[in-house]
């Protein structure tokens, strides 16, 4: 069965630990179907902390949101607002174009007129 001709983007959002669920909920309200949360570490220019001369890397959460390209701007705006990404040190989000997908088997029936 061929995948329907839907173009996708991947929104990658990096926030401080504890804020990912709020971002996922906001993205769902804006039209996303969900997101995948990964754990990470890292610092930005606003987070250079040291303890006994050892650099501390704060824990982060990385949210991967695969989204129909038609919904990207609306979902990205919701992510920016809920994560307060317009404020220093809160996080970052960026969009990557997805060339191909496989395994997306939950597409609504109206996308499969042959069945």
C-alpha cells in the first residue's frame, strides 16, 4: 500500500528538563498528533555554570514532532509560546524538511480511497 502524498516537516524542540510535556500538549492543541520526548544534556550561551571548576551541563528534553507541512507554522507558533522560546535560556526549536517516511499506518481512511 502506497503512502498518501502528504509532505512532512520535523519540528525539533530543545527545552529545559521538565517542560517537554507542556510543549507536547500545546502542539497537540495546535494540530499535532503528539511528539517523541528524548533526554539530553547541553548548554547554550545563557547556561555556563561551573561547580569547583567543572562545567555543569544542564539536562534537556528534546521533542521530535512529525507534522503535516500545512500545520507546521501553527504548531511551531504554539511550541514557541508554550515553551517561552522567545526568552533567553528557555530553549530552541527548528524545522527540518522530511524527504520520505515509512510506517505511518494511522492515516485516516479518507486518504486511502482505493480501500
